[in-house]
C-alpha cells in the first residue's frame, strides 16, 4: 500500500529547522520519493546567498553565526565537529528559526557579518547570554 505525502510525519525544514513540508521527486510511473523537507520560505531562498542563524544551547544561552550554507546544514557541521564552535558542538540543542528566518537570505558576506553582529547585540540587549556573533 502506498503512503500519501499528507500522511507522512512532519519533519523539520532541512535548511532552517522550522516546520517542513515534504519535497517529492518522481521515482517512476506513479511513484514519488521524498528527497527532503522545506518550509515555504526556504523553498524560495536563492542559491549563492548568505544566512544568519541562532542555536539554542543547553545552558540557556544562544549562539549566533553566519554562513554561506543553509542554517540546518551549518548546524549539522557544528554538531559533527567540522569547523565547529566548541560551545555549539558541546551544548547545541536546536536551531531557533523564530529568531533568524525573517532576516534571511542576505546578499553578501559583508552584509551577513554585519547582520550577525547586529543580531547578537539585539539578543544580548534583550537579556540573553549570547555566544558568537563576532
């Protein structure tokens, strides 16, 4: 019996960590394969852009970063130790798309670095313990 896309358990977006919808690719006549999960906003992010992201830490703090990778891909790198910030590798819990998704995508690295600093300052001013954001 075939599974309908609507019956699949919801997964987080592959790019930002927010609520995702299945991406389907035709696998053959009458068959599709789920190739990933994207929220509506991330389906429309352009390639070649930069992104800021916020990671919630186990100690209640927040880590702010920026990358040319989609936030979920960069978070995965942190967790696996590849070019990882030590605090995220050790204490990273989840992405917080509610704090960064509206700010993405960003057209250049310089603008992403400015946004990273601005977002870190904003979160610190709101009373959060902030790591990164340099």
